[in-house]
C-alpha cells in the first residue's frame, strides 16, 4: 500500500512542481508582449528638480534613436493642436516653453503619468502633455509638451543624454 502511494504521489508532485516552474515563464512572456511599442522612441515619464540658479526638467525616454527637439518660448498660454484648434495650457504662469519631440511617441505615458504634472519649483510650475501625433500621410510622429514657468527666465538650454536616453531642459533664473 505504501509503495503504491509513493508511486502515485511522487509523479503527481513532480507534475505540480513542473507546472509551478512554468508559471513565471508564462507571466514573463505575457509582460513582454504587453510592453509598449513605439515606432522610433517612447516618452516614458517626466520629472523636475531645482538646482542653484536653474530648474531642470527631464523627459525620460525608452530605447531607440534620440528625438529631435524643437522649442518655442513665449508669454501666451495658447497653443495650436495638429488640427489647427487653439487650446490653452491648464496651469497658469508668466511664460511658457513648448517642446516638440520629433520622432517620439507617448507610448503608455498617458496611462501611467498625469497629463499635467505639477512641480511648484522656483521657475517650473508644471508640465503638460499637449498632444501626440502618429505617423500618417508621410508625417513623422511627434509628442509635444508645454512647460509652465513663473518668474524671471534669463535663458534655457535643451540637450539629450544617453544611458538612459532622455531630453533635458535647464531653465535659468
């Protein structure tokens, strides 16, 4: 009787262990298939901090070729959507810096990050995801952000860094 239970229990236990061992592999495969996919590079997040004499805004990017960045600085909170509709920045300030990250897509940015991120730094008050365009009719994808500023701005500097990929905006007081 004991040898019969052993003959039945050991294979059943091994089968159960084999099933448990396959669960992480299946879960890993599922999470990999659910990962964001962008044509060129994804914008994954935004963060900001203050430093002596300037505030820094960092746009974290995924893997891929770095985007080209176009900027516009002004005192009007209004911007134009790709469809030509005027819209207003949601956070008020004394000036605004708009960034267009060419060949970059928002990926799952809007699912895991707020459209408006409040910072309350000496100069940088908030960032806002303005819009994202996909590649259609021969146009390249782009993701546009607005940065709400308050107080004096003497100049700003925009540059990219790698390992990890990111776009950095230094705004000097």
